[in-house]
C-alpha cells in the first residue's frame, strides 16, 4: 500500500483524519519504493493507493508515479488499486487512472440521509459526482459501506439502497482506533456485527441474481478453500506492507504516521529479516504465536488466523492480550456457513443413496452450494 498523504477533506464522524495540508509523498519517494521492491520480492505485487485521501496528491503525482511503478516493477507484473472518496476526481485524473486500469473502492454508507448523518453534510452528493466522472472514463468502482452502532439499525434500508442502485457492496464495521481514545459512540458491537453478517448471508441467498456482497463471498470462499482470502482472514504479516508519505514502512496502512510502528524506510532498502526485527515486526510475530495458542481448539483457525492484528492490539493500546475482538462475529458467521453447508451435503448424500426427497427439500431456498457456484461463475 502506498499512502501519498494522511490528509483528507472529509470529516467522517467515526474516522480519525487530518488537515488537507498534510505532507504529500514526493516522486523521489516513489522511485525509492521501486528500488526497494526490486530487491525485496519476486512475487507479483498489487499496489493500492490509500490514505487519508490519495487523490490529494494530484494529477502530476499519478502521471509520474504510475509509469515509474509499472515500468520499474515490470517483472513483478504490478496491478493497481485505489481507495478514495472521489471528491477530488477530475476528468484529467480519471484519464490517467484509466490508462493503468486502476479500480477504485469508495465509501457510501447507504442512502443520502443515513450516509451524511455519519459522514458529514454533502458527502453523498460529492462522492456520487466523482462516481459519475469515474464511470464516464470507464473506471470500475466498488463501494465500502461502514456500519456503525447507529446505522446497523437501518440495515434493511441500507441493503435496499445497494440493491436498487446495483452497487457491489463491501461492508466494514466501525472499529476502535489506536488514534482515538473514545470510539464507543460509533464502534459496532461484535454481537451486532455477527447478526449483520448472517442477515447479509440470508439476503445473498434470497437474491442470488442480485448484487454481490463481497464479504459474504469472501467468507464462503474461506470455508470452501480452507484458507483466508482477504487480509482480515489471512496471515498478512510479511505479505502486506504500507509505505507512508516520507517512505517509512509499516505493517498496514492503519499504522501509517505512528512512528513507534515504523519498520524501516524504503531509502535504506531493508530486507524482510530486518523488517521482522523491528518493534512492529516482533509484535506481529508474537501475535501469530498467541493466535496459535489461544485459538488452537477453534475449527476456523486455519482460515481465520485470529482476525486482524491491529484490531487485537487496540483495546490494550499496543499490547497483545487477546485476539481480534470481532472474534465472536467471525465465529458466528463461519459456524453458520459451515452448518448450512453440512446440512446441504447431508441432504445430497441421502438423495444419492436413494432416500425420498422431503416436502421441505422441494421448496428449499438456494443454499451455500448455489452461492459458491455463483461466486465461481462471476
């Protein structure tokens, strides 16, 4: 992940932010990042521009940065992505991003009234205006919907909005942060998050031809493949890094700007072993060991891996004292998918050996197998 700036023009009520004038990454730092990555790995790389708001870096930055990364890392076959609120997307910027096929993830928390009540007055209209620019230039846009302790009560209205708009949906629970000592007014409770995931699983099964809910797809794939497919449910340590505006390297974009979690700097060309010896590297190694011990009896350990390390250390202000507090939600949805799948498989086995189909099975709704088939064929 490249974080060109921590600045952001939005003032979402549940998010830490900074002034729009925050430092911006230089092109020299992009060059140094290329040189570091050349000697760092030999696997294909995905480069995601994150923030803050990455579009604050401006058109000239991307006009120079994208070819530097694409050509300099050609042997790593780089793919690109971006997370942006789209407020600063101009036709000029959209054309530059389109040349490098940069898909964009943006944030809308539901219909205008719900969205603006937690992201700020005018947010919805400004993002949708940017969305129109993106679409006009052929950019692929998907939407992240943050559910808070307040908006989760409007889950039906939010789901209907995404369904009616035809937007691919990815949900994100509002979470505590190391930068915020008072997250309670907005943070989503794990029990509520578990209920929400089951609710969206049911909606996915009821509307197999409708919108894709990416979280549901990822959760189902975890159970089928027995491995994590997104960063929350994978051993991200050693495979994901974030480079901040000054070239400092962190284990994730959520740590960028917090000096105590800097692992090194691209200008020094650190090796993986050197990054592992940093404070953050050792912290993450201890987390892996903690998960192996604390979760050893969990049926979902192989593909959950204790959830997100960042989430785990927030309640203890940087110490490892437990796994991701959303564990209850993860276990709830993984159990639900596994139980439903097992019932489907058992029913199929009974039919295969000649058992009569029940009246209930004739009227059964599409199940996990049907959902997985849709995921595969999309």
